[in-house]
C-alpha cells in the first residue's frame, strides 16, 4: 500500500473514533496481533525480548489497542533500521495495566519531544507521515489512559501506555 493510501486508511479507521467496542479482554492478545502485523517489516538484525507478567483482563477495545501497539512497534523499527533490541513489557499495578515498547534506536532529539504526538509531525525524510503517535494518543485517550515517553538521545526510547483495568467509564 502506498504511503498516502495507508495514511488515509489509518485516518478513516479512527474518524470518527468508534465507541461501544469496549469489552473485557486481554491486552496481551492485542500485543500479539500487533507483532504479527509488523512481522514482515521487521529489520533483519533486530532482536525481540518479551518481559510479560500476568495482568488482569481489562475493559478495552482490542482492535484499537492493536493499532496503537502496531504504530509504536513500527516506530521502534524505524529507529533501529539495522540492528537493535525491541523490548515489550507488560505489567500491572494498582488497577492499571501498562505496556512498554522500548527500543535501542536513535532516540528523540530534545527539540522534537513536545511535537511527536502532533498530527503530521514527522522527523523522517522518506516514509514519515506523522500519523502514528497521534493515533496512539487518541486510542489511549479513548481508554482514559495515558502514554509517556522516556527518550534518550542515542540510546533509544521507551513508550509506556497505561490503561485503567476498568476501562474508560470506571
Ligand atoms: N521509537 C522512536 N524513536 C525515535 N523517535 C521516535 C520514535 N517514535 C516516534 N518517534 C518520533 O516521533 C515522530 C512521530 O512519529 P509518528 O507519529 O509515528 O510519525 P512517523 O513515524 O510517520 O514519523 C517520528 O517522526 C520520530 O521523530
Ligand atoms: Mg510512525
């Protein structure tokens, strides 16, 4: 699919943001599906590490989450085009479930840090459309969750999504 087509599809998918698809489900399932979606694009020298602990089932929209994870993994690949480590973590703490997508890639320049979630912001010259993190933010908002990023220039970035176990209407 061409970049423009893909972007338009992504936007259509979320616009208007669907609602009413929240059911008790397994966040790990969304993560597994996202990994499958990205498999073919995985850089050759990339290692994946999974650090999953048991988490409670969560009121969530698995399909939306799958897309959010997909974009985070895709960005991690872009940050590590040749080699690196993608670490996926899953954990739970006080009625919240969190998911980390961590890479050992290029990191995020300081002057870009407050822009990366903006629609159409991209630092990538060729393939960037600047839609991924905007969608991540929207999906997380729909879940009444939060997303935080811990960037280090030259030593990668960790995106953490935190979701309330009881979903958006707790
Ligand atoms: N894992 C990451 N490592 C380094 N920079 C990142 C990462 N994820 C996102 N970014 C930065 O955030 C920008 C916006 O990401 P995104 O919305 O997915 O758009 P795109 O991937 O099309 O550039 C990227 O262009 C990049 O500058
Ligand atoms: Mg992206």
